[in-house]
């Protein structure tokens, strides 16, 4: 049974490039979830697919600790959680072609125009994250924010190495178009629209 400390991993040192498989005991497929919040998706995915290694990145200390504690209580040993800025991690630390899937569900929308530069989805981020996917790797995105959805579509359309695929895919933890994150559950209960995208790296 893993302890919380076994699940929490330190961010890489400045200038260090890493293959996240090194955070796990054995080689195999690695999926990354950015902004994993309380870890609802990670936990379900980890329990359904014990053969997959899952790294969650979460900036807020409260949620980072909550999610790590939750994984420890469930005894899942195929999850690691890192507290860091995911944009910086992807841009400066990930090696190319190391991920079989990237999950980004309900990224902060930063609705005010003057804050748009803080949005996760920017052309440089999308290019480097695409490079971090293995060939055939999948990138799934979901947001409840119509304006951010359009923005994301524009950014992603510039990634020539990606092709659109259906979002619904039980082999990646999406059943009936649901990923069952905290935000998804809350927003669907409130009757809000949810926008979804998925891509495969050619
Ligand atoms: C709106 S919440 C969604 C949480 C979860 N994905 C869900 O759907 O329930 C966005 C999460 O992303 C985290 N976050 C925002 N920007 C981040 C960044 N640059 N790096 C890591 N985490 C970030 C926030 O702390 C927050 O927990």
C-alpha cells in the first residue's frame, strides 16, 4: 500500500529534462493529466487500468495534497502527483514522445481579456505538448467555457501533427462522453454546456 509520500513527486530541477516513466517502478505507458484538482479522474482511471501509469499535475497545494491522500487511501500504486506549474513543466522539462495520453479537463478559463495570456492553451504550449505525445498518442480536452473552447480550437487547429478523433473512448477512460471530474459532475448537474475535443498524434 503506497504512502502519500510515495505518490507525491518533486518537480524536476531547473534545466532538467525528464521522461515521467522514471517516476514509476517499471517501464510502460504513461498518461499525464494537467490540473487534476481533487484527482477524481486519476483515481478512476488508475483503478480501471492498473497497467497504465498516471502522472497528475496540480498547482494548488490544497488539491495536490487532497488528491495524493486520496490515492494513498485507495491504495493505487500507478499514480504520481506533482505540484508545479504545468505550463512550465511541459515547456521546459518533458522529453519528446514520452506520453501515450494527455488529459486536460476544465482548465482555468481566465475570462478577462487582459488575463488571456495566462491561459494554458497557447501556440508554444500546444506545440511542445504535441511533441511530448508518442505517435498514436491521444490528447483529450474538455471545458465548460464557450469562449475558451473557441480559443482552444484555434490553437489546436495549428497543430499539423494532430488529427481530430471522437472524444468518447472507453479505452481512455471516457464513457458516454463523461470523464467524471469534479467540475464536469458539478456543471452537468447545473445543466451547463460542456465542450469536448480529442486528437490523435499522426
Ligand atoms: C477548474 S479546475 C478543474 C479541476 C479538474 N480537472 C476537474 O475537472 O474537476 C482547474 C485546476 O487546474 C489547476 N491549475 C490551473 N492552472 C494550472 C497550472 N498552470 N499548472 C497546474 N495546475 C493548474 C487549478 O489549481 C485547478 O485545480
